[in-house]
């Protein structure tokens, strides 16, 4: 029987249990700390080094990839977790509850940092264009016949919704928890607390509703609903009264989300400066205005120090660090001021959205990023190339996986799928077959996907000789 909670509790919203089995720390290192280490040494995290953040990876200029972005988000998240954890321990927890006080003082920072490391592991190659390519492949081929049946007819409503709205957030939960062939039970063995902290959208694809922050996208595939429900039940998520399988966000999600929001908005500006897309004067003016509007008492000393640094890259890096610091402080304040609403699930904002009206410089920064960075020709080129490439790979793999009448070419293409992703390829569920193909496709890095595509299309077979 499903338990309905009217509010989460600070002393029951965390646990060291994993998806697969109950446990508690048996040494100096807690499982919350081990989550961080498990992720750093994992294949899904390591693959982020060859996945695009915004700008194309090749070239001599040093810009961020998904891995460096995730490390920076983890650094910011650790600070937020430590600050909020200290406040909760000192002000919201009974002095006699030593276990809960210990968690917030010493371990919340690890939870947030770990979730920050993990937040992008479900993103396919080529970022959001890769996500769109997967979704649009199924949309554009919905009536394509496979064994005399349309592609869409192989799936029920929920399954089809997952496929035509492919979501990297849901894929992150899957990659972290699925027991792939020959792998450990429970995936990476992360605590359910860390997993809960990346559930930005605790709802299925069939209940997405843009009016609500927690339902803007979806957080789990139908194939992973049991894992999702374990997290929900064990940590006492609040039921969304307007959704059948939808819940309100876990409080820790807000900290992970804020760390990500801070880093991508600020670091993209620094990359744009390094690439010569934005001048030092434009970036420094934006950063200084932002500091003045968020923390005016620090503006004068920051500007004086900035003017003493002669190296252009170093001076921008200095301002970037100061901007991140004032934004962390602001997000901490917003969390504390709204902690009661956050715990009750009634806070329908993000920690960074509080800047919209009070900090015009933030809106100016976002507008400039869209116009000058995200619409830059090099960024658009990689988006288009990645979209076409991912679409072509799906066109090769999906018909081969779904067809009951295996043509020689189908059998050949399926043999290229690594063993760990072949668990359901011969099963009765067409949905699970498709998901196994997506496991393979989304695990590819930008470089591997490009090389794989060129080989399969006969464009370049030199690397096979």
C-alpha cells in the first residue's frame, strides 16, 4: 500500500541504503562519501570528458566539456551543501538527535557534490541536440513499417511518450541504477539519497506539465519505475495531488539545481571570452554589474583587485570566481528563507529564479548568452551535425532490434552492441529492446559516435586496417 506524506521531515529524508540492499557505514567513510568516489571512478562519469558542453571539443582552445562542467558544479554544490547542512543542524534539528545533526554537519555536502557529479551522466553525445535527435527519430518514423507494423504500434502510450520525449534526466537515473549484463546489482550502488537529489522532475513522461517546475520534464522511464518508486517510498516524498505517479521534489534537489544553474551560466561566459566571441570589456562589465546588484558591499574591493590583474584570462577568471561566490551566498539565503515551503513541497521556484526581478544583470547575461553563445555558428554546426549523426545511428539499430524476422544485416548490426546492453534484445518487450539500443547509443561519446557512424556508413574504414 502506498503511503501518502503531507510533508517531508529533515530527519527521515536521507538514508545510506542503496536500491539493491539496506546498509550502514562500517568505517570512517560513510556511503555518502563513497558515492562521490564511486562516481569519479565510474565509466558513465569518465565518458563525460568526450561529451560536448556547449562549444565543439576539437581545437587548441581550452573550453569546458561535460566532465569539467560536472566537476565545477560538484565544487559549488559541495559549498552549498556544507552551508545549508550547518544551518539545518544548528537551527532545525533537536540537539538530542545526534545522528541527524551529524548527517547535516558532515555528510550533506558529499550528497550534493555526488549528485552534481552525476547530474549529466544521462546526456547523450552532442548534448541537447542528441536528445532531440532521439525524440525526433521516433516522431518522424512513427508510421515506418517494420515487419508490416508501424513503429508506433510496437509501444503502449507510456512507452511511446518516453521515446518521443527522450529525457537525459531520466536516462541518468537509468544509467546509475540499472543492472546491465554482467554488472553489479543496483548499478553503481549509490545511496538513495544521492539518487533522490538528481530527481529534478519526479514524474513520468505522461504527466509532464510546464506550469510546474517539478513537472517541466520527466525523471524516469517506464522501464525504471520500480527504482523510482523505491526512492519515493523510502524517503517519504510528498505526493503531488494533481498527478497519479507524480511527487514533489526532494529538498536537496534545489541545491544541486542551483549549483548547475550557477556554473553553466557563468562558465559559458568565460569560455566565450577565451574563444574571442565576447570581449574582455563586455564580460567584465556584466560580471561587475552582477556583483554590484547581488552583493554591493563587495563591489568596490572586487573591482579594485580586478584592475590590478594584467592577464586578460586571469582577470576574467578572478571575476568569475567572485560572481560564483556571491551567487552561492544568494542561493543559500533563498533556501534558508524558504526552507519550510521547500520541505512541504509548495515552493514552485528555483533558487536562482529569485534573481529575475532584483538582478537585471542576470537577465542581461542570459540574453547575451543566447544571442552570442548558444546561437554562435560553431555551436549551431555541432548541433546540426550531432542531430543528423544520431538520427542515422538510430535508423540502423532500431529496426534491427525490433524486427522478428532478422535479416543478415540486422544480425550484423546487433552484434556490434556491447554485451552489457544486450539483456533484452531477444525478449518479448519491444520497448525494452528499444531501451537497450538507447542504452548503447547514449553511452557513446561525441568522438566515438562520430567514428562509429563513419565506419558504418563506409565513409572511413582506415581505422580498421
